[in-house]
């Protein structure tokens, strides 16, 4: 049974269309196909796309955090210059 929506599910587009190496938009995290088909998707399909986008955003943030150099808590930032 599909839940009744009172409002349209708006697009997550941020108007900055640039894709990463895997083909996902770097601001809304949708694939090319998801972006092109958005207006024809049902509400349940849109909710699924939004769920996937949240998952992709979390994965991207995690991967970026793993790439950041880890500072030793006993080392100050001034010690790193030497």
C-alpha cells in the first residue's frame, strides 16, 4: 500500500551539475538516469532515489574523511612544518 503524499516530492537538484568518476552528481548524488527520469518517476520511486542519494552522500563523506591526514593528538600543527 502506497502512502498518500500531500505535496510533490521536490527534486534534490542544487543547480550545480558536475559528475564524479562514477557518474553521480557531486551535489545531489543522483545518477544521470535518475536525473533525466525524475519527472516521470512515481513518488515511491522518488523516495527510493532520495534514499540512495543519502546513502551515496554518507559513503562519499566517509571516503573523504579517510583520505584526510590523521593528526596525532600529541602533535601540534606547528610541529608538522618541520
